[in-house]
C-alpha cells in the first residue's frame, strides 16, 4: 500500500508540446516486480499516443512502438474499488522486438507458427530481439491519468548489445539503421497526392529525385518503396463512401472506423439532433499552431442549399493570412444548446494537447449566434464578420440590376447604412428609406425585402454590439468559401449531395488533402498536375499589396487599375474607397471584394479622401474610452492609461516606418500631442500617494504634483528615478522608444486592424513599469508573455497581432496602415466628440 501511496502522490506531468518523450518527463524510481526498481511517471491518459510518438522519434535510435499486449475491463463489469485496480493495461514494445529473426536468434514459443520466407530479404531487419518496452496502466482510482512504467529504456538485445540504429555496426547498410516505418508526414503526403489524382509513378519519380539531390538516403522516409505507394493507391481506388444503404447506419460505421478523426458525435434521438464534429490530427496541430493567441473564425452555413446537412467550418489564419479549416461540424441545425456541447468538446481536445493554448478572439458570421456560449467556452472576445451579407448583396445586385449607374448608387446607399449603424449613428430606418428610394428596381428590391429585410433587425443589433472584423478577414473568408465550392461541390452526380456519408468521406479524404497540400512546401513539384481544385495563391487582400500606386488612376467617381499580367488591360472600379464598390473583373462579379477594390480603398485612405475603416474607428474609440474611464481604484486607472499610451507609441512606429511615403496630417500630429499631454496630466493627477512612494517615481510631494499637473512641459522634470524610466519615456513628448527594439517586438502587418481585444478586461494587475516594459505587444501576441503573465492576461490589447496575422515583410504590409495612434482626421473627430466629448475640454479631475 505504501508503494501505491507513493505512486499516486506523484505529480501529473503534461509537457506543452505536441509530442513528448521520456527525456521530457521527470521519472521517479519505485520498487517493482521481483525487487526490480522501475522508473514511473504520471501523464494524462489522453496524451499516451503523444508519448508513444515522441519515443518513436528518438534521434539516437529511431524506432516505432507497437501494442504487444492489451487488456481492458469491460464497462459493464462490476469491480471492487481498490487502489491498484486497473481499467486498462497496454504493453508497448519496440517494433524491432521482442522476437529475434536474426541467425541464432530466439523466437518466443507463442510465435513458433512463423514460417520463414523463401527470400528472407529484409526479414532480419524487422525483428532483432530488442528488449526496449514500457507499460501503460489506467487505474480505477484515477481514470484520467496514465501510469507509465518504463521497464527497459535501452534499445539492446538480451546480450545487452545494440541491435538496431546507428549504434549497431551490423545494421549498417540495412533498413535496421532507420525506423521500421515511414513518418506520419510522408504518409499524409502520399495519401494526399493520391487523393487529388497524382499517379504512383509520378510520386515515386519525384521522391527519387529528391533523394538523389540530397546525396542518398539518410532516414527511413528516403527508402519509400513503390510497393507501399501502389498498395495505398489500390486501397483508395477500392474504397467506397456508401458503407450501408441506410445513410444513418453508414455514418455510424464511418465514425466507428475513424475514431481519431471524430471529436464529437451525437446520433439521432428523440431529444437531440444528429451532430458530427470532424477534426483530423493535422487539423488539430494547425489549430494549436495558428490559433494560439490568435483568431478563430466561423463559416456557419456552407452548402445550405445543396447539401443534406450544412457544414459549419472553423478556420484559423496562417502566415499568409489564408484560412485553414481546423474543424468541420455537420448538423441539420445549430441551436445554442447543441453548439455548447460540441464547442466544449473541441476546446477540451485542444487543451488536452496543449494546456497553454489560449484564443484571442472568435469571429462569427451569424447575428443569432450564442455569444455568451462562445465567451464561456473559449474565454475570449467575439467579433462579427459582415462578409457573407455583403457577398450576397453584391452578387444579386450585379445579377438583378443591369444598369451600372444604378448598381453604383444602390451600393453606395448600402454602404452608408451599414457604416452609420456600425458607428452608432443609424437604425433600421436607413434600409426602409433605401427600399422607398429605389422602388423602381423591383428585382433587387423584391429580393432584398424577401430575404434580408426580416433579418436586418438582428444584423443591426449585432453590428452595434460586437466589434467588426477587418476587411482582410473578409478577403480570407471569401477565398476559403470559393475553395470549398471548387473542392467539394464538383460531383457529376448531384444526387450524392443528399447523402451524409458521402459528405464526411469526401471531407476527410479529398478536401482535407487539398488543404494539406496548400501548406506543403513541395507542391510546386506537381504543378503540371494541378486542376481547378488545386487553385490556391494569395487572397485579394495580399494581391492588392503587389499593385503599385502608379497603376491606379482615380478620376471623378471611378478608378482605373491596370492588370498586373496584361498591362494593356484596365479594370474600372466605381465607388472608389468603398468595400461596396463595383468592379468589372470576374472575381468581383462573383460577389467578392477583388484586389482592385482593395488597392483603391488603400490609396484613398492614404490620400485622406475617405473615412477610416470601421475597425480602426472602433479601435480608436476603445482607446479613448480606456483613457477617460475613471475607475474607483487609481491603480487600475494608472494601468489602463499606461497600457493605452504603450499601444499608441508602439503603433506610431508603424506610421514612422511609412513616413517616407505618407506624411502625417498636421491636425493628426497635433491630436497626438494633445492626447500625450492629456495622458501625462491624468497620470500625474491621479497617482496615489502610496503608489508614488513605493515606486520612488516622484521627487516632489503631492502638492507639488498637483501644481504641475496642468503643465505638460514640466512632466519630464517631475518624474524621475530608474523605477519609472519606462513611463517617463511614454509621457515625454520625445520619441524615447527605440525603433529597433519596437521593430523587433512588433510586426507591422496591420493594414486593417482587427479589434479583437476591445471587449477584454484583464483580471490581473501589474505595476506601471511591468505593463509598459513587458512584451505584451510582441510579434506573436501573448506568446511574448511569460507563463505566469499569460495566465492572468489572456486577452491584452494586442496591437501587433490583433487580427491574428503575422506578416513577414513590413514594407509590403504598410499598404493599408492607418495612423494607428490616437490621432484622428477631421472626418473622424466629429464622431468621437459625440462619444467622448470635445478633446479640448479634457482636463484633470
């Protein structure tokens, strides 16, 4: 009993990596069987497979572990509770053992039925008597914990000699030098290429060429065999999605055979609808990599008109700001109660893999979504994306209204209505006026009245209450939607769309393969085999970055943009500077925002001929509210002020980098100085005596502090001491923040800021110096925080990655960088005055 008390008192270790090995754990020694000392450790049972994969990737002796023995207690069995009771027992053994097929080797009596092959080529390399093995026990006392007992951790035979790997001299020149099987990455590559139609011969030819280029085989993947690829191709060719004539039974059979790909499954019942959540291991890795401290977006209604059940996609954004699907949810309806269950299951799965994973923001595209559920599960801000509505309006306007002039006018009115609502100055009456003013355009107005007018109330409420996602997010979602159409809805027989088993099979095979290949660096080697479904490339937002200003001419109410491939070809953009513009290119006629419209929008903003984007407006307003919010606790107030000033200063670096191209408006510059002066005044006025004394930031007494509160020029002389150097740098009018340092900490990518942290209230408090000087606004968002700080500040205002995107080239991404400090052009100041009052009247209180 004392031995088990010692074992159960051990800490449960959960390394924050996708895979981990014995080297990543702290092992304890306990007395084992036959007075042998065993090395034991406790890990979450859900991460046993991660441990097995990590152990297989041993660089000193690459191998693979297989299940040699397994025992499970049936759930219906009654068991007497006892401390050493076992729910499951699994014995993992190195795949080069335990039998020894080498000459003179020992084969266990239970394996005497083994018949030697006539040609034993390769057989001695399979089983070489390796004794390395470990045991996994799932205890009744702690079902969620796995006890790892490492009995033999060295890859040696019974004589104690190395039996495979680089240390075995007899394995030189054989496959025993490497792992017995190919890696998971190569297996996925082969399957993906086969699913999209690449032949076996082509795959092997490209693989052989790459091995020759590197000078010969250096690992197990380099020894990929033609036989293995041919066998996989035959398996794919013979497979079928229709496992049973009954669709529901077929789905159940698919789920039973793909447990690793299913994170939630609820069959039809009297009380609950059918719900299936699909997420492969690769998608889980992408969600952890690109979703941590970043954004997760929802595409909630794909295939509503064609498929038996619509698809709810969850996507993250990679380094190119392209959407990667990380989960597919299939259900006939998406009620709030159902959403909570599968969201919680998905969140638990990710957190089990990476306990430090934290979402910065969740983007929805449905005004009726249960926002409280999302905030409860993911503990993050919620934003709304307007792309689906704008896409439908634009597509039907082009189709139903043939006169270009009328298209332009209706689009302009739609934009004004949406813009005013988002800025808090409009109501649903704007759309009623629109219906009355354009009553002659009966086709589009009948469509608008029948489809969208009943939903306008919900959308108006959502646009007023939730921050609006940026236009770059809209471009990424439009591109993902187009890819899904090409890759999924391309069947010759439309009858298959009414079967759910076809849908889940194609999502898990072909569609998944296309998105995997999008991230594969060597996909250009197969460019000659690309079909329409392979179409990838950049989003419209990124394409607009590559269009030089010289190729754009704005004249009157339209703009002309030269084609980048055929210079003689020109595209005309009406309503320049508006996301509701009209362009005559193919991508825009399909209802999307094209690169020509994005380029014109950016150029108009640079010239100051159009208002800042709604996202920028909301972000500025949030900072103003932060500066003028007067909490009861002065410590909280000071932290909020220092945080806002830090955001302002660091964002100003983006403007400074682009100063050679865009000169700051004098009024905007004056506004910056005013805000800085007001911030210093507020900091100095509201400092508590205790806080001043503790931080040694003041040389004068409280009365001298108050006398100098209104004189911002004296601020640098009042504030002194090493403890407040950071705040002094921020409060003084000079640029004391090093451009080099900030440039390293912040990526200057934001052409259109995603206000993903507007609704965030940090639960933890820190000193002014800590908040200002810490890497809260580092390149990877909250990854710049240490572990403790990241736990308490999961959703700090992240100006460097508020849209969840990480750009590599500052210059190319300065295209749409607005003056991201609290500096407003005259066109914006009048709106802010309604919310915060005249800035000229701000003073210390």
